[in-house]
RNA sequence: AGGACUAUAGCUCAGUUGGUUAGAGCGCUACCUUGACAUGGUAGAGGUCAGCAGUUCGAAUCUGCUUAGUCCUACCA
C-alpha cells in the first residue's frame, strides 16, 4: 500500500467491479427495504444537493443491504417537461436551426429524444463516481414505455372517477413559454412599482354623494381597464351605496359596466372602488363569479393587446355578442407599452388623478422569469382537495412520519388549503393528454383513439387528440409505484411497496412529495383495501449553501460540482466552468474575480469518501448547511489517517493468521479496545436508525482516530517491538488490531464505501475471510458481554497517567526526547495494581525511564505535579524544570479548582437545593467538592514546597 | 399579514427527558522528522451559550418579550 492516500486511484476501478458483479441488485431476504431516488432531470447534472441526498440514501441502502435485507434503491430520471423543452429550444437557436414551431411537433420531439440520448449520461456517470449503489438494471425514466402506460392509466381512472375535469379557468400564464403553470411554479418577488388613480365617469348623469360625476379607482395595472367588467364597492360603504346597480363608462371603449357591491372590497384602502377585470386578475375573477359578470380577454398569448376583445359569460362559454374591438392605437402593444400608452391617454382626457409609488408583489414564472399573466384558458384540473384527505390522515395517524418533525406543520397547513391543481401544459415534451374531441367539441378520454371509439361507441367521425401535455409532476407523482411495474401487480410492487424512506429537500416538497402522497394513496391499496402510503418516513434534508450562507446558483457563480471536490480541478478550468453559459453574460467578470480570490489554486483532490463523510457529518436535521471547504480537507486527512493506520496494521499482520487470538487471555489493552468497539457499534447503529448521520459520523471519527489510531496502535508497539513480549501476547495483539480494523471497516462502509472496501480486501486475508466484497458482509452487531468495565478502568487510568506526564512535558517545554523519571505518591492499592499491569506501556508512551511508587513515609523530591484522581504523578525537577514556570502552572490549576469549589460550595450551601434536588445529584456534587478540595490541597503543598526550595 | 426555523469558540457546527468542568473539526500558539501517517504527533489558549424578563433548588436546554437573520405560505385593487 502507498504511504499516502490517493483516492482517485483506488476509487476509479472499484465501482466498476461492484456493478459488474451485480451486487447492487436486490437479493432475496426476509425483510424488504426500498428507497426511490428523487428522479433528477434527465438532461441535468448533479449539484451538491444531489450529492448530499444521494450520500444519505446510499448510506441507508448499504446499511440495509449489510443487515441482510432485500434491498432496492430504485434509480431513474425525470423528463422535466418545461426545463428540457427550454434547453432544447435554446440549442436550436444556438445551432441556427429552425425554431420549434416551424419544425413541427414530431420533429421537435425527436430532437428532444436526441438531446436526452446525448446528455442523459452525465448524471449516471456522476452517480457512479459518488459510489451510489443503485439498481441500474431496473433504471426508469418518466417517459419510458411502462411509465407512460402508468400515467395514462392514472389519468383515465381519475377522469372516470370525476377527479379530473376540464374547464375554462383563469390560470397562471407564462407569456414566454405560452403555457399554463401551476401556482407552485409562480414565484413572488417584491418590487417597486406604481399605483395610478383615475376617473371612471358615471353613466346616465349619476353623481356621487359628494357631487362628482365620476368614481375614482386605483390600480397597478391600468392597461387592463379595457377588459373591465365592473367597478366593485363594499356593500356597506355609505359613499357609494346609492350607486350600486348603476353604471360607469369604460374610457376608450365606451362600454357601460355595472357598479357591484362585494365584500372583498376594503373600504379603507384607496378610494374604496375597485376596477374589476375577471379575465386578468384572480381576485376579480372571484368577484366576477359571484356577480355572474362577463369576462373580457384583451391579451394575446404573448400578452399583447388584441384587435378584438374575446368575451365569455361567467360560466366560461364564449359569447360573441359581447365581443368588442379594441382601440386601434393600443392594438399590438405588449402589456408594458400598453400601460404607458393608456396612462398617457388617460392624462390627455383629464381622467388621470395621480400616481404614487407602490411596493408590490410581482408573480413571475419560475422558468421564464417573466411576470405571469392571469389568462382565461381551457385547462385540465385535478380535484386536489379530495385526494389530499387520505394523505392528511396518514400523517395524523403516524403512518407517515416526517424527519424532522416540524415539517408536519407546513404539510398540514398546505394540504388543508389546497386549490385544484392545473395539470395541462401547452408544451410538446411530455405525456400527451389521452383525450380526444370530435368536431362538435365533445370530449372522450381513453388509452388511444381506437379504444376511445370503442369505449364511447363512436362511429368513424373525425377525432383529434388534445394538444396539451401533462405537468411533469403529474407523472412523477406516480414514481413510487409506477417504477415497480404498476398498473401490473408485479412481484416487485408487492415486495418493495410501500417504500421505507424518501430522502429529499424541502424545495420540491409541495411539487412532488405532497402529490406523490395523494396519488399513491389513491391508487395503491393493501389487501384490506386500506390506502398504502408511498413511504413510511420522509427525511427532509437542508439546503447546501456556500460558505457565506448564499444559495448555490449558476448566476451567483458559487456552485461547486461535487465531482470537482472529489477529483480536483485547476483554477482556469473552474473559472471557465463558472463563467460560461451564463444567462447574464455580464456577470462573468465578477464571478471570475470572486472565484480566483476564493480558490487561488483551484480545488484539490479529496476523494469521494471524504466528500461523503463531510456531507454526513453535516447532516444534522432541520438545518441548512453552509459548505466549508476546510471540513472537507479535514476529512480527507481523516481518510489518510485510516489509510495509514491500515498500513501499520497490515505490516504487522499480513504474514500471519489473525483470525483467532492465542490460548492466552487477552491483555487489558486488547479487552479495552474491544469493549470500546462494541460501544461504538451500538452507538453508530442507533444513530443511523435515528437518521442522525452527523452523530454516526462523529462517533466513527472519534473511535477510529482517538481510540484506535491514537491509543490502540501506539499501545500495540511495545508488544510488537519489545523482545520481552511472548508470542502469545503478540498473536493476541495482532488478532485485536486486525479484528477491530475489519469490524470498523464494516461499520464505516455505508458512509465511506471506497476506502473501506479497498483496505478490507487486504485485511480480510489476515482474518481468514474469503468473501468477495465488503458491501455484502454482515453489518457489525454489538456483544454486551464484551463491554468490559474493568478493562476500561485500567486503560483509562493508564491513559491519564501518560497524559499527566505529557502534560507536564508540554507545559514546561521539556523535550519529548528526554526520558524522565516519575514518582507516584498517594497511590491506592488499585493504582498500584494498574501500575503493575501497565508499567511498560507508561514507560514507552510517556518516555519515562523509571516509575517509582513512594510510600507515605518517603520524602518526594522537588517535582512538577499532576493529579490522577487522588494520586500524584511527580516528575522530579532536578535538571530540567523551571521553578517559576511550574509554580505558574500549579497556580493556574489551583485557580481553576478554586472556581469549581466556590460554585459547588454555593450549591451545597443552598438549603433549597439540598432539600429539592435528587439524591444522586447531591451526592455527585459532594463528591465533586471533596475531590476538588483534596486536589487543591495537594497542589498547594507542591506549590509551597517550591517556595521553600527557593 | 400569518407561520416555521436559526442565533453556542475566530470560522463551520454538535449539545437527546432541565443537573457537563459547555464539546468536535478547521484555524491559532508552543514544542517535536518518536520505526503507519507532516494530508503527521504532543500539549495549550480561546465561550456572559444574541439580549431582557420569568418558571425552577438548578436553564445553553422550558415560557414570554426584544433584536438580527433565513425560509415558507398568502396577499389590497
């Protein structure tokens, strides 16, 4: 083995071997365990968030597999309708190819499939590099044949059950992509804008109570006045009560529209008069519905003023008799130009009263970034309220559990107040809606045209399919069961559904998780007909941010590709990666500067295991993670530590059979580390079960570094190197070194698969094992009988004595190469016993040439002092110790003890404390006080001794 | 507007049903090429647990308020 840890060399070939042997595939077992991967966008690439979530899933899966369960980690990708279509359209423009519309639907879709083929491999490559042990044999795609069938089946069933309907509704319209989007795909941003006030002339000579012949309305969107259907006032507003039922005249178009009374209006806000545009505002739509107002659409699909306004009755039926032409001077203007022009025209007609600055929330499409236009269109909807009920119940009863728990609140709040879900998208890439229309506009839903004709007993009249596709999230909502073969009742479905845990970020909680719950519980029932949950536990990870707590994003230029942390990347390449293909190229310079400052030498190689270990170490629940490069480095060093520890162990065990100890009993050191190992196994297993990957990692780190490397390896040296040791003792030590290492490799494997497997392949030989791979070995279980208090006491004592001497050495600057004599004073019979057993080890590890126990009658030489319990460890001062330094050191310790004594005395002097606190607590305090007092006394004596010697 | 979360060492974070001498990693200081490891070893310094008030014998931990920050949901034209 190489003396330094070179992750790339060992990681690159291992995965291939695992995969070739098909060790990721489920293996029959009594108990099943499954995780469905949140399917990443097929054409995307993995970012740190994925690396994080995948690491956690892989750790859980590897653990379950080692625990002998029939384990499936279902892999797959999502077709990501709008995102993918957007990328492909951009590519067409870049390659000077005809745009989508000219190309036509079929040709375009072919282009998308081509793109999927050429770019879809990125993710799978990354996942392999991350060591993700997914079952590649059953990889799925949300648009593969079987999945498409599942989507159709689900849609048709829901339609037949009345849970999907079609209707003309006001929806969020993306004016760039010309499609409806769901509420969730709209992001609200606060922006500075204006509020205009203008006059609406009253018709028929009416006047307000204060004598005006007009009403004043306030609006942030004056351009929509062309499509107004009413002016609304509050029913109790005395100012306008007499005008309800009367009319105003819409400027420029001359239509008369009614004044209606509606509770929605806040009389305190503005003038108390609201212009009402049901076809272009969600609140106005509601008002319109309540008052059966007609609706006027004045915008094209790109939000430009139409030639003729389209008119609809309140129920959504077109009503051509109400249609009207729009003023020529406005026709064709986009909404912002129209706004300017109309405000100017209002001013010219003396209708404008004023304009104020106004802070408003602007809804924008999350993909296009453009302001959403509420638009009246025919769309498909899912009755979300009905589907949500079983999911809510399942969380209430605990059938589904959130980790961390607080997400329940968010879940309930959202689920209990659901609007119907708009699932149709005016895109081409996606699952086309299985609905057909005849020339009269009658609707037929079925698998395909032929089955529709049969189902509805249609003759051969012409039918045409709905042009729309389904929201991507409609298909991914079926992910947990459609991947397992549904609608067929496959064995896989029976074995692996419900799944055990879903690991995902809260960013797609509503998009995906909530909808998956709804769909799954509707379609999947157990043998008693009870709805099945999609997963028993939902583990929600935090977001990975950069070191300043900023969200990682391409436009901020602060993303780091997980693979670059693994294999490293040069500065120039990193700069290039970050500053090209930006949506806003002008940011490139700033990003370059920032990157050069932050990574003057690029990013070094750290290896997958270090990355994974860092991610799990940071995975405490319910908290975002600010990425810290330093921690990654620290953990790479930890890997190096493990690597070198293994080199040491192997160098002493390679040529021996270490599968068994000798016939002689194990030494206390040997028993101690085995005892600690068993405690470690218990802790790590429990922490995994609680999803506390941070604690599991920390426990492993502590054991491997502080117990195994720092002590066990050092304590083995006297045995392995000294001529005095017997063959049996050496055999025992070799056995323990090798056995503990082998066990801890199994224990750490779920988090650090590569380094553990690599080392294990060597260690297994010394343990007489012939198994092929660590990943299929049994996960360690602890043995209570091996937890040994006696051995622990002895070795903890030994460690304290060694540390005491080192402490004196360190604080008094005595060279580590100087061998020191040590005297022990106040040694109890137990101390003396421990000394007899451990003396050689003290001499060796503390570099002590002689340990002498002084009886009470013997005078100790002038010494530096450290206490181990009541026993004094003395290092004589003759020759190497500075008296003043030692006095200062003693004083420091005495001061500390004084503070402790003070605090404890106060506590014990408090009658209420003594009266109320449990006896154990009081006893503990008393003990504390006694030992602190005696410790202080001892140190004071030493202090005085030095004084007198002066 | 409503809700949630966060505030602990210079930095990134642990701290479980209230009882600790409040921990880890990184950084810092000193010493050290000791036969696995300088991607190292040994030792050390460093904290009014955001602030205020309360409950309690006892609060980093429970309650209320304040401040700062993050996020979610909704939204007044």
